[in-house]
C-alpha cells in the first residue's frame, strides 16, 4: 500500500510565535491562516474522499489515500485547524509533545480530550521533543515514547498507538523502540509514499509543507508524482549538504525560502 501523508506544523493568525515552538527553525514550518486556507481549498479541489486516518490505515483498500498530520501539539490545531477540517467533513492527526501540554502556545488537557471526542487522532510526538531523536540511546527512546504515550492514555482513558517522530531523524532503532513502548504506527518526515513494517511497527513517510512552498503545494504533492519526486530529491540533498555547510545551511535555507516556488508539472 502507498499513501501521500502530509506534514504540517502550526498555523498563525497574527504572530508567528502564537502556536507551537518558537525559533527560527520552527517558524520555517508555520503557515499563515491565509496560506493554510489556500492549501486546504486546493486539496479539496482534487480529493473527493476525506483523508484517511492512521487508525484505518492497516487493511484499507483505498488505492492512493492521503493523510493530514500536524506535529508538536501547537494550540492552533484546536483553535484553527480542526474547525476547518471539519467544515470539509475531514479529520486529521495531532501529534503532541506531551511535556508541553498546557504551556503557552500548546494544547491543554481539555482541548486534547475534545479533539479526540470530535474524531481527530491524538498521537505521541515524544515527551520532550529531543532535537535528534535517533541519536538518543535505545533506553532514552523507549522512555520518551512510553512517557508520552502514558500521559495521553491517562488523559483519554484509552490506548494510544500512533506517533510521529520529532526532528525527522529516523532509524530502525527508533521504530523498534516505538514498538517496544506499545506504538503500532509511526510517521516519519521522509518524503515517500511507501509504508513499511519494521519489526511490528508500521512506518509511514510524510511530505512536509513549509512556509514559501506555494499555496497549492499540498495539492501538488497528492496529485503530482513529479512534485513528490522533487520533494524526495530535496530531502536527500539536504541530508548530504547540511553536515557539510554547518551553520551556513540555515542562511542558505532562508534564501531558498525567499525565492518563488517552482512551477508544477
């Protein structure tokens, strides 16, 4: 099975730091409300079916479904995103960094319960959001997954088996630690439609939507193989170049984001 899983972070109305983590790196992934509305409108124009949920992923017979996911647990999922998805008859995934629950800019316990009751999937995004998760020891990985999962299960009163990987650094050890902590589906940041089984954990890639990607980028990711291939190439090039450039990488990334988006095919 293959699927186009879309990765968003936060949506802001006024100030970029009003939801989620606040840093130069984090803010690159935040969309203005206008841009997010444009992404949804474009998606709705080419997607007759609602996005699939991870809880229905295994065994689904849909030929090429798409999924909508949000990382970090920023409050904008509750205040902005969920209502807009529901207007379309859609539901999505909110992956929560549980150490941040109730802090400024993040969802609180009552909001998490309400989103769950409204049909959105609440999942783990680790407890403390380590910068490079795959560099943690296996023991630390299991502790991060287990602590986060337990926090969410205590809030919701039921099993939580879906998670997304913070920071985007994946390894087989990460998936096995997630499995050991009781998680069954793990979303990464690798731009691929492939879905793999790693020792009992279903691993799903995702395509990231960033500031400056163009207001129809999510639509193109779902509808255009060329766009998906380009995203894959950019991801792998970044993996090669980032260690070489070091701090200069961030300045170059800012310059690239300031350029007009490449026309779609």
